[in-house]
C-alpha cells in the first residue's frame, strides 16, 4: 500500500510544481512550496499499510510452516495480523493467537495440513483461528483501497491537466524549438502513464483479497487440497507485496 501513498504525495508535489512553475514563467505570483490545497490532497493510510504488511507476513509464514515445519513464526504472524486488523475499524476484529507450544518445529516436509504429521493439526488450528480475521479483511480492505484509489485518480487527473497547461505555455514561446517540445511532451507523457499504472494497481486489488479469502477459508475447513491451496496462497501473497508497493507510492512514505 505504501507505493500508492507515495504516488499520492509525489503527484501532489508534481502538481504543485507544475502550477507554480507555470505561474512563474508567465509572470504571475508563485510559491516555492506546496500550498494548503496541495496538502489537503495528501492521504494517510498507515493502518491499511500495516494490515497489508501483516497479511503478507502471515501468508509467507503459512507457506514456511507447511514447507519447513516452523510453527512459532506462523503463530506470531497470526497474532500480528489480528492486532493490525484491529486498527482499521471495528468491522475487523483482532483474532486471539491460538495456544500452542513455543517454537515447535515439524520434522520433515508437510505435504498437506491433515496428512501424516502430528503437528499438522497445530498449523490447522492457527489457520482456523486466523480465518475470521482473513475473511473480514477481505471484505473491508477493498472498500478502504477503493476510497484511496478514488482520491488518487481524481488527483492524477488534476496533475494531467496541470501538466498540459505547462506544455501549452512552453509551446506558445516562439523561441522553443520542436525538439525541445518533443522532449517536454515525452517526459510529461511518461509521468502521467506511470501515475496511472500505479493507481490501476489499487483499482484492481479487490480480486486479490477474494482469492486470499477463498484459499484461506478452504484451508481452515480442512480441504484435502491443502498443499495446492498453500501454493495458491503463496502466489497471491506475491501479488499482495506488489499491492503494498502500489499503496506506498500513493502516500510517499
């Protein structure tokens, strides 16, 4: 999520620069810093970033538990996820960490959560205890991200308009040659397209949470396809890491 928030801050800064630069080169009063209008557009989504990061850590810990037999990291990740989820509203209630032995390590490779290992049940208990939190996050996080995406999209449109105003101002100067105009246009085009790409990652994020919820819910119910579901959860976790990057770009942290 931090990438999306970085994008938000960066676009606010660029919009301010474009507006004030255009004011300067056209002889109007100008500022050398962001004004209150720009600052009002800055988003703050620390809680959402924390939940996404904790969810990513939990997904990786689940894969590690199934792969290498390390349970204590999964227990800790489950606890952190519940704590983080509790910060974004009462709709997401923290889940109490399951009670299991400290630092347990499974011997051998766990092929499935219900197959051939005495400690597989411990993994299953953590997954089952964590599932209500996962399901609530999957339901509420897309709403949070949609709000951020809406603000960021409107902000990106404002930046594009301001960039066009600056390009038009430059083009009106008869002393500016075509090569310079071309270079200015290509830079502006690249900036706008990069911003749109980062925001689109937020807009399309709902599917990630749906996949996470379905895979984790099936694991919690003891699906015989546990090994496949863990792999699906791992693959979705990779997309989650990209989403965290996208949201961070929107805030600038």
